């Protein structure tokens, strides 16, 4: 399991620098995040409904994130998935800190000397049904790389919340054409193999 976690973190590092959707121009400057973000209400399990393609989830299904409040005030982060190629379960463990309202910095320790760090902006959430997460960074050569997720509290969410998530992205100038729906089928049966 330890090797699997390190492999996923290493892939995440590559993914954060090479796999997001790249577009011309600068990152949008008018992206709006959730007002009065409530960290406590956000905690718990979120299932990935759709995302921009990222290398570290290339063969993943049943992708979910679980957020907990640690004693030191940090947010514990455990991302997990099943690799459809080899049917193996993997986890990436890290933590997050809120640097501004609804703008988190997520840190995945790779070793005692090195961390993978990324931004995690919550554009909108109702805390009980959906969350829309976004990250953009300059890529040089007058371009930028974007990652976006629509997360839901249910593996099979209501179409209403999917529509809300897509509307949030569109209102913030984030294209829907790159969104890929995540396979969330037969996850409970697969999870029984690792219990």
C-alpha cells in the first residue's frame, strides 16, 4: 500500500505540472468563489461527478475525496480511486489550509523534504449536494492550465445538481467541453475487496 500511495503522489506531481487543460491567454481574473465559506459544513465525503482530465486519475473510477478537521486546524485530505486497468485501490493522503475565503492550498507530502502543493478554489457549494472546484495557473507562452471538478455528496447525483455545477463553471468562464464524467459504478462491490 505504501508504494501505491507514493506512486499516486508522484503521478500527481507530474499531473499538476503537465496534464491540465491548457488554453491560450491568462487565467480568468473574474472567477468568483463561494461567499462566507464554511469549512466545517464542507467536511465529509465528496464523490467526483466530472473533472477536467488529469494524469493522476487517468485510469481512475470511483474517485472520491474525504475531508476531516484535524486537531491542529488543518483539513485532512484523503483522495481515493480504483484503477480500472489493474483493479487496484489507491489513496493519496495530504492536508489543506484555507488561505483566503473558499481558497484552499492542498499539500501532499511526498517525502520529508518535498511536498506537492496545489490550489483548490471552491467556486460554489450548497454543502449537502454539490461543490464546484477550480484551479488555474499560468503555463508560460501566454497560456494557462485549468483543472475543474464537479463534486457531489451522492455517487449518483440528481440531474438538478449536475446542472447547477455546470452553470457555475459557465458563469465563471470555464468551458464545459473538456469535462469528463467519472465512472462511479459498482464501487461498493469493488471496495469490499479491500476491506
